[in-house]
């Protein structure tokens, strides 16, 4: 079965709502969240402090899903978080597994 990696980038204020949504979503058997800083070319989205620092706090979510579920997953995500400015991308997973298993 082919698999995909969904990556979401959002503001820290959306961390809890997205976490709750992912925990309730059937196609997500698990995910990773990472605190990060965004460095973008659109300073209009930065506060004055963020403009001075040259970075913006962000949260990254990575979700490993079956490729045949990715369209429904993204559609449901868009419906649930319309207007929130979440950035996403999909990438194929070439190989995945646990290092302690054959």
C-alpha cells in the first residue's frame, strides 16, 4: 500500500484544535508535532516583534497516511479549518518502518 506524509504548518494558537482533530480523525493513526520558526517572504503576516526578530513561531504537524485517503483527509481538514491560514503539503513516503524490526 502506498503511503503519504501530510505536513501542516500553523500558528501556535491552532496547536490544540489541530491535535484534537487529528486524534479524532480515522485516517490518522498517529502524528508528530514540532515547535518551529517560520522565516517567510510575507512580512505583512508578521507582528512588529516577529519582523524585528525575522522569524515567526509555528507548529509543524506530520501525519503518515495511506495515499488513497489523502484527498478525503485534506478535504475534511479544509472544511474544519477554513480561513485559518494553515499551510500544507503532501509527499510520497518511499519507505518507512521501525529500525528494531526486520
